[in-house]
């Protein structure tokens, strides 16, 4: 399950679009006509012909999208997304990537997008920050600027379904083919999301190389640090609202990766309707985490939790085996490789302390 942001509540990625009353088709078409007119006046859509084409496309529904010309002369591909069948160009070059996962996956497969949403520079992997800082932005989540997107002349727009409601999806589809990855109420395994975004830009071959690297690294860490992984009791936490924290369930991404490594989870077998469980009060720190040998914590916002007297008395804290990072919730295979390296480093420190 992707965690787009490391702020709480934990179910933050893909984000869930704000709830608004649905507009009628007439209202949507009228609003879109105004946008097309504004874009045409600014020269973004190639004059009357371009505007007419967009208006025609806006009335075609979501069965097969049109929009900008394919990036190559190869025949387009039909894929299924959250809103239906989408006709996507082969080897697109001018992609607008909305979300950390979409952006990170494109950079993983060596395709720099022409634009993204605001705020991604702070949350992408450090190796990508310089590149992302130089990208044009098209507005924040929930307030994307269609004119800015059109001005970038994309041949593809990719996002999660929670980023694009039906009306916005329809408008963007008239500007360029738009692909919205389906989620389950804003939750999707990071591997599935990364594969979907790579497929949308026709670069699954490049992603496959990263998949092999991830599998090989996982096998290496599992074999090299079997004693530390199986001999210690591991926990994953995150500070929540003031006075509370989350103890992540086995279904969370970091816990699932630890399980794949053969690690022993302190709450193995625990289940819940989601992967973060309930907010737990500081008063329960000893009861919840007193048996843990190793604790992994999301770094951002962790200071109040780690400063608690009860926290400092935990065996893991006294032994120096609390490790903080913002890599716990990967959004791409590069992020997952970073998490494996982080866990390997923790295991090496545990081994050296014995």
C-alpha cells in the first residue's frame, strides 16, 4: 500500500479526492467549453481546429480516449484503467506524472516527465530531487491547473484514480490520453502501482530490470542477515496525532517486506480493516512495544514519540536499536531497494553490537 506522504493519517496515498456534489453533464460541458476557449485564446490548443477537436472529444465519453498525437508512428495500445478502455501512445515522450508513485516510476524507467504536481521534491528519493526540483508543476493535489497541463503539450497524463474524479479525467482526456490507475479506496500495493505506471509509458522492459535487482537484493539480505532477521522481534511504528502513534500491521508495506526477508514480527498474525490499525496512546507504549528487539520508525514527525519517557525505557531504545527513516513506504522499485539497504544496515549494526 503506497504511502504518498509521511504525514498522518497513514492512509494518505494514493490520496482520496475531496468529496463534492457531482455536476450534471450540462454543467461539466459548459465549464469545459470555457476552459477550451481560454486555452485557445492563449495559443495552447492550436486555434479553432484544436478547440473543435477537443470539444468533440469531450463529448465522446471514456470508452477510448483521443487527445494529443502519439509520440511515435507505432500503433497505439489499448489499456484498461479506472474509467474504462484507454488508447495510449507507444513510447510517449511528454508525460505529466501526478503523484509520487507515478513520478518515481517514470524516473526509475529513465523517462523524465514534462510536469508533475506540487510538493514532490520533498518526498521523492534524494537521488531524484535535483531533477524533480527543475520540473514545471501543474498545481497541488485537488487543485490541478488544466491550463498549465495543456501548456506542457503532453502526449500522456498518468495518475491514480483518487487524483482525478470523473469530470477532471474527462477534461484531461480531451487534452491528451489520460491513464488513471485503479485503487481500492486509495490503497494499492506499491509493486502493482509501479507496474501499472511503467506499462502506461510502455517501459515495462526497463522496470523488469529493477524487479530482478530487487529480487536479487532481497535474497542477498535474507541470507546474509538470517540470524538478525529471525532472531529478533521487529516492529514498525509512526508517530500520529499528539499523544498517539501507529503500530503497523503485518499487511503494511514495510512489514510485508520484513516478512519476505524472514523477519519475526512482534505482531505477526494481527489483522485489521486497514494496514495501520488504530491510533494508540503513549500510555500503551510498554504494552505494545515492550517485547520488541528492533523498532523501525517513520522519521518525519517522530521526535515527540521518541522523546517519551516510556519510549526511552523500551529494551529496543536502551539497546540503540530504534532506526528512523522516510523509506519505510516505497512508491517504486528504487524506493524498495532503498528500504532493503536500510534494513541491511540495521542488521549490520545489530550484529556488531552483540
